[in-house]
C-alpha cells in the first residue's frame, strides 16, 4: 500500500500529465507578451521574502466565498452586498492573476504543468463569477447565486493545486 497521500498522488498525476503540458504550452504562447512584461513588473517581487500571489488570493477568494455565505444565510436582504463582493473579487482577481502568472513564468517541469492547470481552473472560476455578476445585475439572482457556488467549487480544486505549489513545492519562496 502506498504511503503517499491521495492529495500528493493527485498533484503528481497532474504534474506528469502530457495534457497539462499541452495546456502550459498553449498558455505560454497565448500570454507570451504579458509574461515578458510581468517578469520585470512589481507583480514579480520577493520584497516580502516570498511571492505576493498567495496573499492576493486571500482577498479574491475571501470576497467570493463571503458573497456565497451571504447568499446562503441572508437571502434577499443581502443581495446587494453579495453583488458588491462578487464585483470586488473580480477586481482583485486581476492583480492576483498577474502575480501568479509572473511566478509561473519562471517555473519548469511538473511545477509548470501543475501551475498551468491551477491557472486554467482559476480562469474558469473567474468567468463563472463574471457570469454571476452579470446575472445579479440583470436581476437574475438565483442564476447569479448558482454561478457563484459553481465558481467556488472550481476554486477548491484550483486552490488545492496552487497550495500544493506554494506550500509543498515551495514555489512561493522563489
């Protein structure tokens, strides 16, 4: 019986996946001009002794999770606040994504492949939250709430991979 945890085996599977390699290659080709700029930007710094990306994720995820908590616990009376939180998370996702991409640009091997799938997951979640915001602004609150829940569920998987990179692989220290 393997002593490696299910979580580590899952991350290793993603890191060894040829499909993840193709995703990484496609992202690098698509984002090459932005990645070149990010390498020399304030988003790629170790002024704190580590990457700023993990800190920024707390703001984005905190807004989005809080919106879903308000949706579930306060209902109609909190719709406006939940909408503001979804929008705030979208605004915060931009510097968060830039900082993550700046870190990813320097990765190679399995870390690069895991980072590419982490990024793909966060992109999907961001579009789900964008859809949530649009639905909420159009008065389709139920659709907005369902899209937000879906976005948070996608973020669980993406966040697991990001946490694996930062904490288990030490990429946030580079």
